[in-house]
C-alpha cells in the first residue's frame, strides 16, 4: 500500500547449510510515505490470508515465503510499526536468500488531524423498504458507502408502519475540510412519484434535530439532486421519479473536547422529509404549508435557519419578534428582526417573499449572544390571496438559553504577613445550556497522566509512553514546580498540545528540563478547567537610613512601617552573600530602629531593602493539593476549651483549612444559628457570632448554610480541586511581584462557592 506507507527491508546472518534454530527474528519497519501524515498502529496491519493466533497482532501462515513461521506487529513510539518476522526453527539457507511477506492494512489509516463525526438519518418507512416487488410498494432506497472509508453506515432501525427507518453514519473526517458523511438515493416504485418538482407543492427537504441546539448548525450542508420523468407510460406529466441527498460536514475550528470524545452522544439527526403518492392528486396553489425552525439553542451567537414550504411562486411574509422574557407577551426593547440588515430593530420593516419555482425558501436569522434566557416568536403571514395553513400561521417559538454560571471566589489565607497585600479574585465558570433539560453543569473531566520518554532540555516536542487518549488542544503541565524565564524546570502556563503524530507531541510553548520517565498531566480544555493567573506582591520595601551605624546590630531608618522580623537586609556596606535578617523593631515608626542579627556598618542616607525571599521546592509538590480549601459541605475539627467566649482555637496539629466565614457551628450546648464571622488561618483562631462554652478537645462541626445562590439539592455544594500551581519569578530584582498560575478542576459547582488560597502551602518563604 505505497499510497499511505512503505516497509523497510531487514536482514539477518545465518551459517550456510545449518539450521538457524529458534529465536531468529528479522525486523521490518512500516513508516509513512515522505508526504504522508497517517497514524500508524499495529492493530491496523495483517498478513494477507493469514490467521491470528496468540496475541491480537500475531499472524501465522498466509502469503509468506517458506521458512517464515509468523509475523508480529507492534507500535513504535515514533509513529512507525515494527513487523517482527520470525523464521521457522528448521530453516536453513545455502546462499543469500530474499524472503517475502505480504503486509496488508486492515483499514485506511487515520490522518493525525482527523476529527470525529456522527450523524443519524431517518425517513418514513414504506413497504418498498423491505419488499420492493410488492405491488403496494411506493419507493425503495440505497444508502451508499461514502468515499474515503472512514465513515461507517449502520442501520439502527429497519422501520415499521409506526416507526421511521434509521441509519447512523459515524467515523472520522479530516480537520479543516468539508467531508461527505451521508449519501442516500430514493427511487420510486410502481409508478408512484415524489412530490417536489416545479409542478408540485413541495420538494423533499431535511429537518435537523439537535444540530442547532448543540452549536453545529453551520457545520452541516445538504445537497438534493432530483431526477424527473413521466408519471406513467400513458401520462407524460413530469414528476420526480428519484432523488439523491448528500450531507457534508465540516468540523468547527473551535474544538469542544467533550463533544469529540463521544460525538454520537450529541444525537445529531437529519430527518429526510418527502411526500410520495401512488397517483396524481392535483396541484395545490397559493398555499404555505409549513414552517420549520429549531426550537432551542444555546447562548452563543448563531444563524438559525427558518424554512418555509408551500406551492410554487407563492407570496408570504415572515415575522420574527423577540419578547422581553421567556413567559412574557411584552416585547423586547428592539423586538423586530429586519431581514434587510440582519439585526433586531425598534420598528417592524415588513418584507414580502416568494417560494419560487421549488416551493422552498430558507431564511437565515442572526441570533446574537445572550447572558439571559430569551424567546423569539416566528410566524408566516399571508400576502394577497395566499393561504397559510394553521400550523405555519401559529408559528414556532425559538428559545435561547443562557449559560449555566457558577463561580469560585478566591481569597488568600494563612500567614499573609509573609506576602504583600493580595487582591481577592474570583473565577466565573460558564457551561452551555442547550435545552431546558440539558444543563451542562459538568462534563466530569478527568486528568490523564503519562510518562515522558527521553529527557528534554529546551524543546516544544515531547514523546510520551501512550498518546492514544490525547488530542490537540489539551492542556499540558508537569509537577508543582517553579518555571521562570531563567530556565528552571517546567512547562509554561496555558501550554497546549498543538499536534500529535504517533506518540510524538508538539506543544504550543517550549518546555524546559523535563526528565526522562517524568509523569506529565494532560486535561481537556473544557469549561470544567479554570485557568488562573494571579499577581502575588512580594513583601519587600526600600527605605533610607537616617543615621550611620558602624559595627552595630541595628539600623536607624526613616520609617519602619512594613518591616517585619525575618526579612533579609540588602544595602551598600552589607555583603551580598550574607544572610542578614531583621530580628525585630526596636523603635517603630518614623526615624525608627530596626534590630538585625549581626553587626553591620551602613552609612547615613543609604537605601536599604528589606524583603522576604520566595521559592517553590520539592516539599511544595505534595502540599499543593491542600493549597485551596473551603469547598466541603461539612468539616469536623477538634477545638480547645472555651468558656463564655466568641474566640475559638482549633486544637492539636490540625489547621483551620476548609472553614469559611458564614459557616454554622454545631456541637453539644451550642445554640443554633451560631456562625463563624472571621478566621485567622495563621493562628487557627475563629471569631464566632456569639459566645459559647465547650469542653477541652471537643469535636465541632462547621457546615455550609444553604442559600439560594450557593446551595441547590440536599447537602451538596461542590467539588473544586487544585490540579496544578506554579510560581513564576519575575526577572528584575527582589522587589518585583510574583506570578502565581495554575488550574482548578471544577467538576461540580452549584451557584457560587468560596475558597481560600493558602499561599504557605505553595511558596517557601526563606527567612520567616
């Protein structure tokens, strides 16, 4: 199959006229043609006319030369396949000999830029489906295999008098290209005819289901081809005797990895609608028969197709009106859709249309983005003598659903004295809502982990042990380690898979110093993943001395505000390599005195920098999973004894992690509605809304109080995990801010939830 791949030759040495014995294997390599980009895997190769025995990829017999016992295929990490040709034990050779094996592919190999496709087609059942010879049969059909071989046509229902025929067309298509995925021909039987030529009421057409709702309305196209002929041998009336429908699909540029993982679950359906009659029944004129439009869509802006069908050359008007709310008859501020400029306006600009010679017109309606639920009422109105049947006159209502929104409000906790003032931040999670019953709160995204093969110094290319479950667009990250422009270990934040070939992966950014066999993490970039990027100000300041000090264990400075024990001291006169630290503030305020841990000499008016030093270390890797807390519904803690006080301290070696202001406090003798009003995570001290009395080492429960905006259900709030966090040091000096980046996995969250970022779990403060 030189069209896709080639096979390199292999050799082995053997003693002339001597049996080679057991274990002699000649290895051949199957690789892409120079211009090929196909994914080569062992499972896609076989030996012609051979039988599989043992492992799935082991083939015995078939089209091979004498002395070949079996051929075993295995997948290499460089997108090649090894064919291990094992010689029979009794083989012997008198001279140089060439042996041949017939290597065939089982299926056309997939290209490494393929995307998933899955569509169902359906149409009305007729006796001709099962017995074309029956004199009552009106039509028959043929579902053609599409070119390329990557789409499989499977009949999922043969149909009946009360149920349609269903076919599924599933497989893969090339990314960025339009591909034919369905090709069906319908042919009349026994002088029946299809309604749909220029002299008929309506043409065959398609009604789409779950295509616009899931955001794929612009990715499918349909093509109808009609064949006309005489009604019968004695009646020359021209009718449609057969028609062909082709459906083509172009994958969207923006990949939804949840959809790609299980495309058939989207339930995309094309219903092929047509009328067929056994004899002529006359032509209906000046009538609009139907209006078809999708009834539910998501929040993202899209073009919705409204299809009007009726008699040929029939005049009508089309009205699209937006209401102020879903269940309201009050009109929106700009309610009328203007087909002239494809926008909603305050005044109704009515336009008259005609069905033309085909009897079918498709109108594109541009629906904008929305942050709230909206309703659009679409109706066909008569023009002149036109009759509009009741269903079309009543119209259709299109509902546009806003995204499901929840949020994580992130605040800093623990020993914030080691850091500068941190601005609280929040993350809004938006998940598309495709209908009233499909509220996509979570896709339950899982993190995949695979080992890196071969050390990486600086490169955008990596090789992993198994890429079969990976796909372009996935986020990639390594352990909880520091990554800076200085060249430290790690993968930059927001790095994604750019492309995959075999087990070779190209990244969107260059990685640095990844070790051989290091475990890397991969996660689909879905709405479950919240990437955060926070600025962490350093605890650092520069102030000048206001008096000289010679060999003193203190410094007199212009102002001691912000200087705390543990800070490093940097100034002219203090060696850079020293580790001079602040031990305390002897005299606070302006013209104050700062105590240091060794004798130093610094002149008057010399700028002095006081700063903490920060780093991420190996110890932070395991601690990082606890760096975000406050997401559990109920937390139990052992607390110190309290008598008539609103100050409560967490006892033993436990921490105050997970406790948030507003939580209720429950325990023996504690009044209901007692709440936590504030928390000092560093001292593990809680301030309560009222005084309490408890015994020493008593268990107390802290519980989230249900509210309309943060609680739905029966006791379950959410699940927020920290997947990754890394500290990026900013080049330019110890006064520069730090950049804290990472990813949250929000598998389930209802309403708003609060969480605390415990920086001490992530950042090592060297001098504290």
